[in-house]
C-alpha cells in the first residue's frame, strides 16, 4: 500500500472522474506510416530486416521469419531460437491459421519434478538451470511457416541474422540497458557470461559491439540444412550433453520428436470487429474474447477511459475470465478445453449478472471446486502490400530464459517449464495460481498467455496487435483493442496508454504509474478494491492499424494505409513502414 493513496475511502460514484494519460508529461509520438507494408518489433535492427524482406518481394510470413531469426541475435533477452511461441496469420483472402511452436515438456518430465520430499516446491528449480528448460520450438516453427506460407529461401531470410551474429552490432541505449539488467543472471553460467559479459565481468555498454560467433555458426547450420540442423544434429547433441552434465533431463529423442501444430485460431466478434487470436495451448485468444464478450454490453466509450465505472467492469470481467484461464485451460492434446462455452455470448451474460455495479467482487468466492508468464517475451506485428497480416509472440519466458547456454552453440535456453502448474494453488513466476489442467506431463505444452492477435472489419484487415508481459499479455492486448475501438485513441496512444491488470489471484488491481487519477483511485478503493500502485510499467506492445491512425481518421478518409506503433516502454524498438 502506498501511504494514504491506498487507504480505503468511501466516495460517491457521482463524482466527476479524471483520466491521467500515460507519461502525462509527454504526448505520444505520431504512429509510423507506410503504404506498402509495416513492421513493428521490439528491436530497431530487426524491424529493418523485416522491411527489407518486404521490399525484396517477400510476404508477411517471410518477414516474420526473418525478424524472428534476427531478434534471436539482437534482442537476446527474449528473441530466441532456444525458446518457442505462436504465430497468427490472416491471409489476404480472409483465411486464417495459427502455428503452435511452443516449448514441450521433456519425455522424462514428471508431475512432481519440482517438489521436495515433503511435496513443497523447490525454490528456483523451475526457473534456473537446465532442469527448467522445455524442448525449444522456434526453429521448427519458423521453418514450417516459411516452407508452407513463405516465398523466399531459407538462406535469404537467415542471412541478416547470421551477419549480425558474426560481425556483431553496435549497442544503443535500450540494448545496453537490457544486458545490464541481465548481467547478474548471465554471470552464473560460464558459457553465457563469455558471450554477454566482457572479460572483466561487466556488461557491454552503449557504443560497444556485441559479437556472437557460436550463434552465427548455429544459424549458419540452420541456413544450410534447415530444422534438422537444430533438432537432429550437433546443436541438439550439445544441448543434451550440457543438460545431462548440469542436472537437466533433455534427451536427443525430445528434439527428434518435436513437431509444430497448426490449429484453428480462437475467434469472436466485438462490436462488429472480428477477433482472430491464439487458441489453447494459449489462453490468450479465448480469454481476450471472453472478456470482450462481457464488456460488449457496457457503453465504455460513454463511461470514458480511466473512469471508475470503466475500470470496475473491466476488472470484474478480468476476474471471472482468469478463473477460467487458470482452472480450465491447458494443452489440447491432453485435456478437453471448454472453448465453446467460454466464447459463448450467453456465458458472458451469466458473468455480467454476477457483477455488482457498485462493489468489487471477491476472488476467493470464485474458487473452482477441486481446485487446489515473463514480461521477457517478444512480440512483432507485420503486414505486407497484399494485406497478409502476421502476429508473432515468442519467448524464453523469464529474462534471458534459464540463463544458460550450451557451450559452442551460442543459444540461450528457455525456462518455460515454470509455466506449468508445479503444484495446484502455488503461484508461478507471474503470480498465476493454476490447477490440474496445466499439470506437468511428458511432451505436454505449458499453458501460455501469449496473444498474437489480428482484427478484421468488413472482410479486411483492421489491426495487428500483441505484447510481451507474462500473465499480463492478455490484458495489455485487450486494453489496446478497447482503446482503439471504444475510446477512439490512435494506435500509438492506445499502446502507450496506462494499463490496469487483474488476474483473479492475488485479488489485487495493478495500476501503472500515472494510470488513474487520485479521485478514481478513491472511488475504486471505496468500492472494495485493493489497489497496487506500481512503481514500474509493463509490456512492450507492437501494433498496426489499417486505413488511418485512428477510427476517426479511418472514417474521415485520407489517412496512411498502414499506421504502426511500438510501445514507448520499448526503448530499443521501432515501427517502420514503406
């Protein structure tokens, strides 16, 4: 609690409410503009790679693959070939698909592998070192996407990443800050420290060059031999060897048996906009749709952004949806996900009927019967001249993943096993309290919050959006959509606007700095909410709006065809159009 600002004060809801914009001391910059294509990523060099791919005649999928490999070099905190993720694609003819290249639990994984003899979680076991590593999927995902839906060669798309790794790249402020933040973690692993720290043990600084020759060699092998170079060659052998020597359970069979899944996206309709997003094993699309279905009944544009009434209904919708997320959803290869029920408009009506218009709900009262992710993820949004749109979110989970590199590979490995339920009722890295549906099992995929999302209107692409942020990815993506559709913000303002978050447990409303006015905070605390006034911001959303920078400009006409925005919270990122 922050002194008196977090004291519960009963105040009449009839007070006039004030919305304080994010970074109140500076307006958002104008969105980037383009007529033929747009690439928005968390690292400027990767954005440049994506645009060059489009200029060379590649489509949005080609650009996504080139960006994915480039980020593995220039954005090591989250970009990767040692992790996994999701890709949502909407083609120019209106078809859509979803690629699941998320990490999998090793064959030797067990339900209780992170518990001690007394059944209590072992601190750090699911986060640090090789026991935390899931079988990586990024290379398989990129190669399947390129082979099935791309147009350019593997060699063309990998060339920029190989060049950045072999020749190095000069660090700018955002790059150096990221390495500084991970220095202590990276220092624990000799192979990681040899890459990302200087001989004196200090991280590289602004203006210095980061060179990664081992990663260049690993990428070059993929360029030459494809996914087999990663899953059936020396790279897999090196990772398995290091895992065995340092307490992990990865086996060669884990790599050889890895396969990407192509799934039908989760879809819904919100105020006439088609939402196309991630299905299980991600909770993202389903839960975004569930929340939007609840909110559709409320006149949010009239209530106003940042008002107590708007925050109240959003938090209650989040509360109910996260109960479903944390208790009912999991890998569709292992459980029967109640997707149809959660997407049903009638189910949303049932939730609305439980929301008291004047009082906060109580999370403990929603505990399911029998019930006992990192901000360091990377999202990028791309659209090409033909209107093909791609949203990709991939991750190492925590910052720099498990903090380990198998000697000779240059590849940072994930700590994605923490996204499983270690034990029902025990929170993970992101404070998520989950149930049996997400329990560990061999070859199972952990439940995710990643939400690569595309919106369409009248059969045409309208918006591409997503973000890192662990368990908050869902609410970050949701709020960007609401800010554009309901509150009329332009795409940059919608992404930069202050965020709120509630995830059922803990029963707390998290609010970014300058997120709400003191008057609104008093109203909410008077309704019974426990507010956590954060000292830091979260997320690094990347978005594209088609036809104008805002709904008003789209309706007026004359706006740029593509309007891109990278979050002001992403200092190394860039939106580039052409």
